[in-house]
C-alpha cells in the first residue's frame, strides 16, 4: 500500500483508514507520516482550508457504485483528484480545487439521499475559488468552457479547458487567461442558468470569440454525451449563439 512519493510536491492530506499515513495530492502516493502523529488532517500552513480526510482509495469498482453522474468516467474523477470522505458521519465525494497541485478549497457531494444531511458541502469561512481544469487553462483546442459545477467542468474538459464557477456568478478575475481563446458559456439549462449566461458574458469583458452552449433537450452539460457535445459545437446553431463584446479587444 505504501508506494512512496516521487514528485516531491510535499502536498499531503491524512488517510482515514490509518492516521499514520499521508497521501500526495499530485501523484497519489501513500507514505508514512513524518514527525508527530496526529488524529487530525495534516494541513500545511500554506493551505487556506482544511480538507476532509480520505475515507478509502477511489477504485473503478467503487466509482461505479457511488458515482451520481453517469457520464462522468472514472479516469476523469481520478485525474482531478476526486476522493471519498466521511463528513459529519455521511459519505461524500470530495472534489478538490487545486492551484499548482495544492488544494485551496473543495466542494463535496453527498452519496445517496439523506434528509438529515446537506447534498453539497463547502468549507466554512474560506475564500471562494473557481475550479480550473489546469492552472493556465491550456487546451489544444484553444477553447475554454465556463460552467456552474465541477462535474460539468470535468466532463467538458475532454473538449477543452474548463472552469467551474461553483454557482452562476463570475467576477472577471480569470479574464487574463481567456485572451486568444474561444470562450463557451455552458451554464445549466434551468432559468437562473440561462438568465445569468448573459451576465457571465458581460463579465468576460473584451473577448469577441464568445459562445453559448445550448441543448435542445435542456440538459445540463454533465448529462450530455460527449458525442452529442461535439455535434453541438460543430453545429450552425452554435455559431449563431456567438456574441461580440466590443469593449476591449
């Protein structure tokens, strides 16, 4: 089980099954805890948020059992560091938000249905951070998707770089990464998502190549098969949804 970290990031969190072990965020290696053993999560001072302890390893078999998003594949969950955790005696899928391979925040989704536990959990009293598929939003397609949730963004990341707003509000703070890219606003297909797509486009101030992702069946991005997403992106209706913001270009 103890595999040893070779990437040298020194970015660890504690392992639920054995508090003497730590897990590297970047390579997934399991190592013995150094120094004083604690029953609390191991958090470096540079981390602004205490991450929930990992309950067990995420395997393909476990992902198939607990995955609430049928189209989100195991390799995507592993790639972006999703892991199972117990939070307030309930089973959650934790989705970390990373910067330079270090966690700065997270959101967690309840596994199953329980009336006595919230469906989603976020860290208290911590700065809101947007989820990014990679730090510089690089993509060979030259395309960036802006979506509401991490599962949406993780699914869309197969077709370009992606951002999860963790809601419908965008403050324009990532605009410096958008220069020269095709921006696709892909919020949910409900009323608030449709209404706020325009607000997001305005916050993307100064970028001509901006489009809206629309699905005729009103599905959220994470519920649209990859093959259908590709057809939407190549379709004439998608091109008609483009807008030009003529403020700064």
